C-alpha cells in the first residue's frame, strides 16, 4: 500500500491565485513528520514546510501553509498568491517514528503550472 | 551556510563501467542520506550515515552499490558494473540534530545515464 498518495498529477493556476496540493498518508505510528518539497526543472529538492504529528497548529512558512487534518490523514499544501516561479514539481514526504536518521518516504508528486 | 553540493552534476557511462559520485553536506551536518529518483517518481531512500557510520541501507542498495563517508564529512557513492536500470538522478541530503525538526536538505543531484 502507498504510504504517501498525491492524487493530482498536474495542477494549473493563474498568477496571484491560491492553490491546494493534496497529500494523504498512511501510517500506524503515532509519531511522524510530514514535509513538502519543491523540485524545479533544475532537479534540486527545496524544503518548503514541516508538520509534526503532535503539532497543535497548522504549519505556515510565508506563502506556504499546511492544512493538517490528522483524523483524515491528510496534509495538503496551500500556496497563496501563486507566482510564475512556483511552477515546479511538488512532493509530499513522511518520516515515520519522526526521529532523526529516519528515511523520508515520498509521494509521486504533483506538477504545478502557474500562468500569467 | 553553503548548501549541499554534489559532483558531477551529470554522468554518462557505458554499461559495465564503474562510476563514483561525491556529496558534500552542509558543514557541521552530522547526518547524510542518499536517495535515487527515476523519471516520474519521488525519491527513494538508499542509505544513511550518522557521522562516518553507515547505519541504514535500503534493499534497493544492491551489492554493486557501495557508499562511504570516511571522515564524517563528504560521502561517495560508487556503482560497479553499471546497468541500464541504474539510470536515474542520485540525490544526497544532509541534516543536523541541532535543528529541532532534523529537516533533510538536498543537493542538486547527479543525473546518471547508462548507455
């Protein structure tokens, strides 16, 4: 079974609009971490935002926020006020046990295209 | 801090040849990870080092693959007798226990093409 599911292969949005990228996860571990990374065409994975399973509030980092719904096991990324430079592949990842040294498990990604 | 660097960025080799990739982590990051990413997929974990000790290896890491981090700083990943199925992007990441979330920061990757 997939541990991380990203159901949207591609998303299209206009500049200055908000967009939500979906991510659902599957784990029986009570302690886990959720991450979002951006991968432009250059290939580098850029860290965007982190949410721990015990965090009470949704994480925010500038224009990025994470809509964390623990009971539904979803961790959707919300990008407000999209910019052309946001066009990239976006990956949701999970770290089970949420302890240092644990490998990240990635989804298959969502391609975001921002148009002017 | 400079980011994670990887060398080379691209490598084209013939089947059967050996290749070696280098990763320099963010300075003072004691944890280093290798991942492999094929087209249209997310990265998959290969191996993990804490300082110079290799603490975890994925089943993806066949006997033809070996990784080292001899002084706890840079790391190398060697693939012997390359096969066409080894063609992929090889990503290195590092993290530090000084940073509360132990977030992994990635390098630009080495894209390997095996002909």
